[in-house]
């Protein structure tokens, strides 16, 4: 062989002198003479790690979630990934640890645990360090652990390819942190906990188990188990208050229990008295001077970018039980698209929950944390600005809704000025009325919260304007407690603002609510004050309206006096030139005449009232007059005419979404139809409406059972 051939042979040898997948000692040499002795340790056997921390012995419920994990992990044909997601402090780590403890025998080859939070640095999460920990736990020698993330992940997958193990990745913040720990084959399970939703994992085939806060009963149960000394059972009422203040969050319940255990003479009632005050609640949920619950939320808050964190703080300033999406762009002064982009990180981090389409809500304790962050980091001017933005968003819309539902009626507020420059979101006609009522019902809690907020900040004009417009909701849906609170706040604000007309209007209207509640003395007092303030205002139409409400109250106790009050209201409306005022007073006069025993005159007056209300375009009150006509015609034996009137009224109120009057029409129609099958659907609908209003339907159901022949 020539020199060139020899060189080619050497090159060929060099190319082939490659080792792959070696797991033991090897010799690489061109030629060997003599003996070779290798001192090699025995082959490495993989260890059986048992790293998952022990769980607390006191655990409540989570049966559904545990069953879901069981179902996924039971599919042993390939590696499975389960993401347990939920807000900070809701018990994600605890449920995973509990599940592993229960399923210990299902993973005979090991139970690995990586705390990603402990590996987190300002520069990122050291996923490679977590892999190195796992490799060491599996028995891999330090010298054999690769230096790169890719190398460590590859070796980890190789070691995990056989056997059945569970890997717990606790407190993951990024989907990319999970992939290096997922075996390429085998029958292992990877359990991931995260405060975030980690949607990308779902796209990669992970099963998501959402962990919600505990129910009220479960919260009390956990508190009882944690304390274990009988104090919780001894005071169930105070225990329920403590559990409610903790809002189903296990971390908060554990802190509350720790405080009770640390101070043997601290009663549950005393702790409840501390926690009932929202402004001090997070501070009260402390142990050893550390605000444990706040710290839990701080971690999620600090992970937000600056814009999302600013939105978190702004939303924390809102005292609303839920947040409508269309408010957010106004708060930020930005587009709807940008607002959605900023809301998404809060939702993904489980700091904000999307309860329905475009309806968001904080967990109660998260809301308090967001507020604390806002009060600490936002200037007072921003706090005032947020109230102004909320008023600018809600007050014009509420005025538009009032107009859509009630049409042209007596109002003290200048709706033209309040709605100027804003688009009316409600179309004309029945569709607009229904949409307006639906919107007010959906925003009911927020609107009442806005009345309170504006009152605390001394915005007296806004308070009474909101309260007056809200009567459009309360007259059609009997939220009596809300009504009395709103109207009383509005009346007090009107007095502070020096507006006797607004005070008279609100006091006269709220007398209806007190009458419905059976608080007749309070209703009389409101009407007395209303008459005084109407006189001070010197407004004839307003005075006529107050007399009308006076008649409404007297309907219950003194029909003859009610007739006189309505006659005064009619006369006042004529003097003021209000055809609608005359028609309204005529409607109520007809009812009072009937109560006073003047049935023929009552029927004639109700017919005139219906015609007059239709003439002035007040469809709502014209519908009520139809109900009145139907009832009077039934008593007069005019059953066919009565049925026609009532069916027409029921149809109109159904289309308009005015369930209070729909129920009245259908219930009167049931009386006309008698014990017939035709009455059943009307009575069923009345039961449905009354249930939605929280009313007692025992008697109605008894009648329904009798009509249908059911037990």
C-alpha cells in the first residue's frame, strides 16, 4: 500500500472512530499491544426518589378535582401532563401533594418534585437546575450530568423512558418550563401547578383541572378541622363570618386558624369582628407580623408587566362586585382592542375571573389586594379621576335606560344635559325597553355601589341623579332593599345640594318601596317630607306627583282619602298643563274608586285612563290600565273582554321584559280563566317570575298542583 493509500486508510479510520450512547468505559486506540485492565464500578441502578413534600392531614373536599386527575393518570399508555390551575392561595400544591400521597403505590419507580419558585431569579427560572436535581435523584452521578439544558433534558427523558413515575412541577409560570420534563415515552405522569392558565399547555395536550375557592360550608369545615378545639363548632354564626371573610381561600383560612390557635383566649367572634372590616382584612390575616395572604398575591402582581399592573391597580379602586368590559377602555383612555390586551394577562394569571361574556370579577381578597396596591402606588388625583370616569360611563347610560323604559315622565334631572354627546345604546320600542331593563339588572349591584361611592366622595348631584334614574329599574323590578338605600342616599344628597325638588321626588317615590315592605309609618313620613319640599320648590307638577304617591300609600288603609288625594293630583296636573299627569292620576283614581265600592264609576274611569295614557304615548302605564280594566271587567262578569285585555297586557309586558307587571297580568288572567288547563301556563310563568324575585311561591305552587292534579 502506498503512502497516499495509507493516508486515506487513516482518514477512514478517523471518521469511523466515533462512539454513540456509551454508558460504560471504552477504549479508543489505533493499535493495542499488551493487556488492558479497566477498573469499572458496577452499572448504575436508577434510584427510587420520593421527593414530593408531605401533605397536611387536614384537607377538605376536592373530590371532583381528585377524580379528574385519577382519570387522566390512569391512562398509562403514554406520558400524561395534568395542569392544576387556579388563583394564588387556592390550594393547588396541596391537592397535588395529597393526590400523590394517595396514589403512591401507582408510581413504584419514583416520585419527583421540582419547586420552580425556588429556582426563580431576576434573570429567569433555572429550569436546567431543576433537571439536574431530578437526575441526581434518579441516581445519575454528578460527573455524568450534562452542562446544557438540552443535554440535561435529553438525559432526563432517557432515564424516564422506562418505569412509571410522577413528576410534580410546582409553581410554573411559563409553558416552556414544562416541556423539558415531559418524557418522550413510558407511562409517567407530570403534574403541573400554576397561578396562570398556561393555555399553550392545553394546546399541547395537557389536561386542565381548574381549582376554585371553597364553598362557604367547605370553608367552615376546613376552619373547624384546622382548629380542632371545638371553638368553631361552638360559634357557628361567627365561624361563618370568618369563613366568608376568607372567601374560600385555603391560605386565608389557615392563617385565620393559626391566629386562633396561637391565642387560646381569642374567640371566633372577636376574630370575625376584625375580619368584617374590609379595609383591615388583609392586615388581620397575618401571622407573626407577616401579611401572609398579601405576600401570596404580591408574587402574582409582581409578575405582571407595568401596563397590566397599572390596570390591576385601577380596577382595584372600583368598589364594584363585577367589572363590565366596556368600562375598561374609558378607565384607560384607550381602544377596546388595547383594553382586551391588558385584561388578558390578569385573567391568565387568575387575578381576574371572566364570569360571563365581557363580565369580570376579582376574588374578594384579590380585590382588596389590588386596592391596597392602588392606594399605595397611585396618586390621589388618579383615585379621583377613576370616580369621574366611572360616573361619566354610567350616569349617561342610566339616563338613556330610564328614558327607554319610562318614556317621557316627570324628572328633576336634566337628562338632555346629562346624556349630551353620548350615543343612546338602546333602540326605540319594545326591544329597547327590554335591553334597557336587562342592562340595569346586569349592572344593578354596580350602580348601587356607584351611588355609595359618589356619596362618600361628596358628589351630591351625581348621587341624587343616579338615584332618580334608578327608579326606572325599581318600579319594574322590586329590589326593595336596594330601592330604599338608593333613594334615601339620593334624598339626603339632594338636601345637602340645596335641591328641594330632587328631594321631594325621591322621597315621594321611595314611599312606594316602604309601603310594599309594610313600613307604613315610614312611608307616611317620607310623603310628609316630600310635600314640604315640593312646596318649597314651587313646582305645581311636582306637587301633583307627590299627591299621586300619597294616594298610592292611602290605597292600603283609607280608600276614600286616596280618592281625594288622586283628585288633587289630577287638578294639579291640569294646572301644570300635563296631560300625562292627568292620565296617571286618573288611572290610580279608578283603582281607589273600586276600593271605595264605587264599581261602575271605577270601570268608566279606568277606561278613560287607558285611552288617555295611550294618547300621551305612555305604553307602560297604558298596559297597567289594561290590567286594571281586565280585573274590573272580570268583576262585572265581562269575562271575554277581560281575557282579551289581560292577554294583550301580558303579551306587551313580556315583550318589554317588565316581569313585575307581566306577573300581575297573568295572575289576574288565571282568575278569569278559572280552574282550567288554559290557566296552567300562566300560573307556571308567575311562579317562575316570583322565584326570580326571591318571593315565597308556596301558595302559588299549591294552586298549580291542584290545577294539574299532581301531588
